[in-house]
C-alpha cells in the first residue's frame, strides 16, 4: 500500500474509475465495496492519522477537499468515506489535545481499519438496552444509518445505561464487527445515496468490555464532546454535498449550451451561479472554522457549524433543482446524471441537525439557555 499525500491529485486519478460504476451501484442498491479496496490501496482511511502513529498527517481541510472532489464522481463513495473520516478526525483532535484517541488511531493506521458510526442518529438520548455484566456490559440495540457497514471493522456507537448512582447516562464505546451478536441488516433501500451501504446494525446481547467505554455523559443533555464532534464532522460530511451541487451545476452548464437560443437560459444560469456560490461560501467557512484541528471546543463554534450546515444543505438542494431547470427537458433523462444527483442532494437535510432542530438549538443558545434542555433535541 502507498500513502498518497496529494489528495486532490488522487481524487482526479481514481475518481473516473469510481464514476464508471456509480450509476449501476445506485440503480441496484449495491455498496461501493470495490472503491473501498482502491481507497485502502492508497491508505486513504489512515490519511488523517498523525505520521508518528503510522498515518499520513493529512490536513482536515485537505480531506474536506478530497471528499468534495470525489463526490463529483461518486457521491455515495464520498459520503460513506466521510463517516469514517469524521470519527478519525475526532480522535485526532483528542490526541492533539492530550485526551484519549491514540489507541483508535493506531488501529486505523495499522491495517486501514474501517470505522462505522451510528452516533448522529443516536444524538442526545441514544437507543437500545445496556446491562451490567462481568467485566463490562451487554448491549442490545438496532442502530440505523451505519454508512459503510458492509466493510466495517469497528463499530463506534453508544447506548443508554441506568447507573445506580448517576442515573441515566449514555455510554460511548467501540466494538469490533467480528464480535458475537453483531449483524448487518440488508435494509438500505433509500431515495438517494443508495450505494453507501447505510444499513441498520443489529447488536444482540453484545459484550462491551469496561475499558472499551470512551465517554460517559448524562442522557438527554448536551455534552462538551459534541463541540468537537460537530466541528470536525460537519465540514467533512457537507463537503460531499457541496461536491454534488458543483457536479450538478457542471452538467447543467453543458446542457444549457444546447439551449442558448432560449432567452430565459442566461437568467437561469445566473440564478444557478448564485445558489452554487452560497453553497461554496458556506462550506468554505465551515472548513475555515475547523481550522485544521486548531480550534477551541466551545459551544459557539459548534453552533456556528450547525448554522452553516443548514445553509449548505438548503442551497445544495436549491442548486441541484435549479440545475435541472437550467438543463431543461434533457436533464429529466436519467442518463444525464442530474436525476441521481438530485436524489443524493436530498440526503443533506437529514444529517444533524435538521433545519428546525438547528433553529431551536441556535435560538436557545442566543437566549443563553441550554441548547437542548432536559429533553431530546
């Protein structure tokens, strides 16, 4: 395997290969497993890991750019990869700031270990049951939206636990996919991002060792750990959707040339440019705020990320819809590529926080209140 330090050049090298099979994978709900083999070949899964731990020390901003460009070729590959990368990024931030993270990073670097997250869906309350057992816990749960799960090596998730002294908590932990009791359901049959393999992960009486628990937090309340997770994760995830918008705008511009005699086309292209520019301004600012891991883990920065996430999601969708209008009837055919991008673009609104939840969160912060209070956001 070769560490590829120029991620932008790598995207241009492997992207066309990914594009060749993107439509077929989408049509058949087929996970992009072959693309994962190529990404492993170039050690992309460990690219963010510091070199002293065996990785490539890629900048967070460079990974955002890589995912954004990769989405021009295969959005599902880029989005599934972003879910792994955001877990790595959070561990990198913790490691750089003297907190636990080294062990997970070394595991990723040792064998291009693929991490699978369910944390976004669990948000504040988490789900499932967690009971004490000798040396640890027994966990049963159904965890949806495990992007990349067909190739997952380690599951990073959480479950609620009623502590006899502390009351209800959420415990975050990592457990190997090979652990007895873990299964992947074949249930990812979705509107868009169909090739991400975002199946439900089933935990049936899975043993979680005590030392695998990385974080305990009060259930249903905002915890400072989210200030890190949101700040590093959202620019990576939403960079994928920015790439979707850029790809759609590019297709529309080409198709618009065939309709140059239509007097409405210049107006439509102007509107398209404005929508895309809003998308790009917002995603660029998200990357700027993350500042290549050089930020303070404050509520203000997490809130700023959530605001910009909503802006990106809304303008990505507006961009792709406008691209279809620009393209005219030709864009309505599936072989133009816009139909798939439009379906994929809809996924952006469902990553946390959805717009109304973000509005409430931000409004409560503005009032000086706890962003979610005692109930789930």
